[in-house]
C-alpha cells in the first residue's frame, strides 16, 4: 500500500520532516473558518457509509473532485478548491472528506491519519463524489489531488470509469492500488525536479508514470518543474510557512502559475 511506502524511511528520512509545524494553531483556525464560509457542506452516500464533502462553484459548471493531501481537509486544500472554482469559465469543486473529519496539524498526526487510510475505500469515496457531481448539474467531471491526493487522482483514472479527466500533482499510486498502464481517462501530472520522495514523486517516479501512461494509450502529459520540490503548489502564507518547517524552502511563483495554466487547459479540453 502507498501508506506503507510513506512510512518508509525512504520518504521521510530527514529529521526536518518530523519537526512539529511552526504555524500558530490560532492562525490555522482563522484561515480554516474563512475558507469554510465559501463552501456548502453536503453528505454523500456510498455502500453502507456516509461521508461529508465540501462544494464550491456554480451548480451547472463542470465538476472537479479535489483530493486532500495527507493533512486532511485543511485550509490549503480548500484554498485550491476555491481557486479551481474561479478558474477561467469556472468549475464546481468538491472535496470529499477521506479522514471523516480528522485533520493533521503536524507531520506526526498527518502520518498517523494517512497510515490508517483505507485506500480502496478512498477510491470508492472518489467514485461516489464523481457520481454526485454528475447527478447534481455537472455533465462532465474530473479529479485532481496533491501528494496523497495526487496518487489517488491518478488511481481514479484506472479505477473510476465515470471520470472524464485527471490532473495529479506530485504523487503516484502504489502498484497494489492501481497500475497507470491501465488508465482509461486522460491524465496530466506535475512533479518537482527536486522532489526527494523516492519512488513516489521524485523524477524517476514521474518518468515511470509517463512510461506507464504511454502504454495505456490514453492522452497524457507529464511535467517536471526545474528547481522545485514537493508540494510547490502550496503558496498561501500558512502553506509556505509549513513547507519551510518541513525543509521545503523553494519559492517559484512562475512555476505555480504555469502549473495552474496547464491544469486549466487540460480540464477545459476534456470537461467543457
């Protein structure tokens, strides 16, 4: 499982990744409350369980399921969803709460939450979210995600037949979860050249993903951003502080703008 891979010292070998975040908790809370006001909270049923999800954007816009990082549904993933809802012609963004209300406020908590994730269940949550959007005004629906969410987004191109397009950021699924060579939806993927999460989101993982997507025959793009590390898309003040506390100090606004531009073009091509 991917969770096991993340637990490996190959991914979090640096002691900087074990330090508690330096972001003040009250600041995080204020950001979270401001982001919450933009969303409509809903509940989605799948199998014998119900989970919360957060929706923002026009009711009849093309839908995009936005998958959380290992932190959970926190301020940064909500920032991304709000941004997506406002891109160009606009999208309807939906964040499923894979952790069922839990949020990691430091790396140890986030690691614990991700280690306990039911990955097959998370894919079912994504599929239910896609189908909810299609039943509620969105004719076509894409999936995107960052880090853990990026891996799940790419897995959805294999495992969720209702998905119309995928964009994944710095994450690839484990072979036990999904084989991208079996992808059925168009996939665009983004990675940082300096990402050192070996086998998950480093350059070698990116190139391996590209080879598998070639084998799948689906339309695909794999972009590697020179001089950028993991989670380079996180540019809110709180996100920047958290990245720095984790030893990720690169700042490249041009790369972020380029990534979002490519994201927008891809989703417009297949969803609009």
